């Protein structure tokens, strides 16, 4: 039996993709508006809803091309042709950062193992990984911005300055951990004359807010593509942005 959205119950759809029926329908509408089937040229082997389901399932489960092809009753080359154009479109749904300067933004970096060693380095997780900077909104854990992947042996402050530091608009309430010490745009824990963190009541509140970023990254990594990315080139950037867009979609339609 070929896997299709029409044959999936709401429970099966949630188990396969992590999305509910209304969330999946909204995602289909958004992607269709960006790139509808033109109606000319060679027809796709899979209809548009099946192609979107394939992409979301690939991010969620990180199955190989052959495994996905078996599930959808097609070939692995067709799976590759489906994922390649849809992945950047899904990442574009993340959109620009919101302009409300009253919101608290929390910043943190995460390591993602990638098989393509072009942009990776041996990291503290003992694997060839990339460092990706994630900014989320503390109120509802919505992803605000993402940085491009950098080699995993770079410090967070270095990666931030070279990625989000150049593109993220100035925000008065941007918080990070002690790894971002020295950056005037990021709030970090207060330190005494000896250089140690002052663990007072303010630090306890700061630590609770900082935990929001760690919880958000943990939710992103429910998608197995962010635990072991096997694709090459800019696929890791497309995957991170696409997973973040799916994460925001769940917040918007909950």
C-alpha cells in the first residue's frame, strides 16, 4: 500500500509527521501558493499533497531515499527530485524576524552531525558537526531567526558574529549564556570582579529564561534530520529552516 495523506487517519498523520490535519492542510496551502504545479512539462509521479508529506516525513524520520521510495511506491531518484525543490520553499516559510522590541529573545547554539565534511569539524560531541545559532521568543518558543551552519569547533560567540550578528536586526532584549560574554548586543549573566557569575536572585530568573532556548532546540531535534544529516551542500541549512518553519506552524495552529 502506498502512503498518501488521503489514506492517513489523524492519529497516523500525527505519528508520521508530528502535524495534525489542520496543520498539514495549512502547510499544503502555503507551499502551493509559493510554487503551484504549472500544468506544463512532464507530470509528477506523485501528486502535490504526497510530495509535501514525503518531505515532512523525511525530516521527521530521516529515512533513506530508498526507504522513502518504498513507502510512496516510487523510485529513489524521484524522491530526490521531490525533496530538492520543496526543501528551500519550506525553509522560506520561516519568514523575517518580528519587529516587536518588547519581546524577550533567547539565543543558543546547537551542534548537528553532518556526513558532508565540507563545512564540518570534529566537535565536542566527538563527531563531525556544524554549529547553528537559534534565536527563539521566550513567550511561546517561536523561532525568530537562524544562523547559517558553521564548523562545529567554533565558539558560539564567533559563529554568532559571523552569521546572525550580520543579519539579525538590533534587539534590546536578546539574552544568551556565558558563552556570549563580550558581545554588547547580548545580555549575559552578571559577573563579579573576580570574573565569576554572581548567583543571586537575578541569575535564577535569567537561568529559567535561558532554559527556554534549550527546550526549543530539543523540540526541533524531534526531527531526526537534525540528529544525523546525510545530505550534501546547503541541505543542512534548508533542513534547519524547514524544521523551524514546521515548529512555528505548530505554535500558530495549535
